[in-house]
């Protein structure tokens, strides 16, 4: 079961439902046990149908990262995108285990608290009287550019410039499936 008390994950799940994506919300209360030890759970498995309905659909293994946009009251910071090193390792491990056309991604669910958005206005999502913008980065792209943020907390991040270059709207990340559904395709 996804953390439904987490408004970022609840908003992302509502988005998936609105766009009619097939998905599974993962029970995060228990970690998977592997021969190497325990493995942090992902948040969602999202199926994206391919162009050929008889072909194997691609799937995204998603870890949702909730952030405010901008963060900080006195000194607003845009594009905050930290994650833990454990999150990256776990998502890569899940991707390797699923194999095939499956990819892992970090999806940043930005709660918009200012007058700017990391996505175009038509991609802003309203949920429970709040506005959200979702952007994602494939885990391999994020990991390739990640730099240590806090050794104490074992966190990593991308510079704002790298994040802006790499982050994709979910329409882009999911291969246009959102846009096709909206246009009736």
C-alpha cells in the first residue's frame, strides 16, 4: 500500500488514475528480502502501453520524491532534488531484477507554493486544493550526474542546471502516452 497520508504520493496516484494508467502501488511497510539483504521498496509500478497493443508494454518503476517548489521561506530554492544513495541503489537493483523494457525513475512531485512551475501550465495537476507539477528522471541518468549532498545523511543531488536539463514532464517520460490519451488517440 502506498503512503496515502503522504500528500505527494496521493497526488501522484490520483494523477495516474486520472490518466488511466495501469499501476500497482507497492506496500512500503515491508522491504523485499534478497540474498544480498533487504531491498528498499519502490513506490509504484506503472505500465505504459506500447504502439502495438500485442507487444510487451513498457513499465516504469517509480520512486516518488515529494518537494515544495520553491522550498525555503526566507531564501526560496527552486529545483531541490535530493535523494538518498540507498534509493538510487535500490531502484537500480529493481530495474535489473525486472529487466527487459522496464526502467526505474525518480518522479519529483513538486507541491507548487509560489507562482512558478517546473512544467507548462497545462501539465499542472490540482489535487485536494493544492497544485502539483510532476517531473521524472530515469535512474541511470540521475545516478550518472549525482553529487554528494550530505555525507552524514548519505544524500545526493543534481545541480539545478543538471536537474533542469535532465528532468522531463511525465508526458515526455512516459513516451507521449499522456498526450495521446488526452487527444483521444
